[in-house]
């Protein structure tokens, strides 16, 4: 998940390892539903060694508390550190969808799809499809849902969305 920088000086290895421990604990706490502790751990990780991943996950924790402006700010900080990482672009788009701003979300999903470091591109295609559906671009939504299913055949939300959209065309 989180790899040390290639050019990490020897005197920073221990600091990075401590930051990684806080990041991992934050993730565990978040998965257990303890968002307050997760936020503290992510912040501590970031104080020790800022990473795009820690900013992104801190944003995800904020979003779990409906603090979407703070979540977006963390994703923007992640992008500043690692513009090639797709997750924060997708997350900003998802938060904008939650805020009822699908047209603003579309370019963020497009950037996530184009990002070189993004393993779950199917999520960005699915979310782009959701945004296109909400803006009335049904044909593009269908195409996006289809691409999500092609990339991740077991992704049931994308399968369901694709079937619903195809049904609307009949």
C-alpha cells in the first residue's frame, strides 16, 4: 500500500517507519469505525512524514463524518504531493457527488482514470457514470458503467447501474 521513497536518506528511515505505523493504525481504526482515532493517527503520520496516501485516507475519514470541505482539502494536499496518484482525484469527485455537484465532479473522475498510479480504475469509471447519469448524459453513463464492469467484472454496483441505465433506454 505505502512504499518508502526510493531516495530516502538513512536518517529518515526510522521516521518514515513510525509514520507508516501511525498510518496503518489509522486505517485499522477507520475500518473499525473509530474515525476520531483514525483522524488522530493519520495526522500524526503526516506530521512525521507527509504522504499522499495519508492525506487521502485522512480525507476519507473526514468524509465519513460528512466534513466534505476538509476531505477535499486533504485530497488536494495529496495531489500536491503526488499528482500521479489516482485515488485523491476519484475521492474529490465522489465528495462533490455527495454535495450534489455532479458536473464539477466529472473532471476529477477523468483525471483519476488518466492517473498513472491507480489500481482501481473501475471505481472512477463507475463514479464518472454516476455523474454523467445525474447530468443527463445517459449514453456516456452507460459507456462508463460498461468500462467499470469490463475492468472489474464482479463489481456489483457497476453491473446494477449498467442494467438500470440500459433499461431506461427501452
